[in-house]
């Protein structure tokens, strides 16, 4: 019933009246959702229903983009390499992922984009984070190691500033973690996108790292300040996975024990992750 309601809402926006369910609507939605997930930029489910309905109900491609901000946001999955381009169903030869729409209109509900009326209640740490995001585009939150386990660090602000996933790194010294995430933030600011399964040689000297999509079930355990900043979950997160001294990653045979124990496997769902130090806060 929720899907029928959203389809009707989309059609109303475009003055087409009620649009009954059609299989091609569901198929288009599925392909959009998969592409967004692979790219590390998932979108709200109902927003995508509105977007694909605008296309399927007979609106021109650009009319659907310009007459609804929601459709505009959802048609911005375009990114080279995420998956094969999805042709516009109304304009043969036009690739959905190649259209230059969006222009920064993706939904952001963070404390900089919305007035929640609680500015005076924010802690000095919160205000410092906001200042860093305003000045630099992102901030780095660090959680030092303690007797409970290794530390980690993660960004706040990449989604707000660049509509790119936030990134997190685990098990390194805090100074190195801070440098690694700042390297990724600076590259993002300068135009290098953050992509799922991306190998990056610009993070740690002499070693490549790999970016893995974090399963949503881990967000509250590790990224509480990011959730507080955006006032919602999930914001897409990528884990920066580092290799051992021989360049072997945790999932590869014969990788060092340290590289496997000092980093969680957040690309797995919590229920599939080995029980241990990384699952204690779930």
C-alpha cells in the first residue's frame, strides 16, 4: 500500500493522475537501488519509487527531472563504473547514469542544512565538528584504543559537502588514521570520487587500501557522532581496509593475523561477523 501511495503522489506532482503498478516500474526501481548500493550512495526507498514512476507514467525525461526535486535527486546515480548504464525508457540511447542532473540537491538533513532549534545545547565538541565541516568540508572523529580493543576514526561531513560516502578506518595509530582520512577527504574535495571496492594508492605510503561498503547494521555501534550530525541513519559509509606488509588483505590467504584482528569486517552483516571485540557493542 505504501508503494501505491508514493506512485500516486508522483503522478499527482506531474499532473498525470493515478498510475497503476507496472512490472517495469519495479524493475527500474531495482536497478536504480542496486546501482546506488554498489556506488556507496543508497537513496531513500520512497524517493526512488517517485523517480521511477515519473519516468514510467509518461513524463518526458527532463520534465521528470525538473518538475520534482525528488526525481531530480534520485536520477543522480550516474557514476562511471557503478554498473551498466540504464537507458532512459523514453529516449533511446540516453543513459540514465550519464545525465548531468542533481547539482547538489541530494537530500541532506544535517545540522547545517536544517535548523533543529538545539544550537545552544550542542557541546563544544559538536561545535568544533561543525566548524571543521564549514571550513574544510569534513571533520575526523577519533576513538582511541583502550583495554576493550583497537581504536578507529571516521569522517563527518563528506556527504554534506560532496555527496560522497563517509569513510572509516580501524586499528591504526590515531595520527596515522587521521592522516589517512584527511588524504581521502582532500582527494574527494579535489574531484576524486569514493567508490565501493575501489583500490586507492593515495592513502598510505607504499601500500594500496581498498574501500568496502559498510553494512548498515554497524552504524550505531561505531559512527554515533555522524548519525547525530546528520540526524538520521543510514548515511553511506565505506571502510578503508589496509593490508599487511606484504600487501595482503584480511580476506586473502596467509594474511597476517594483525591485519585480520585489528580490523572488523564491516562489509559483512553483524549476524555474519565472527564474535569478538568488534561485536561487543552491538
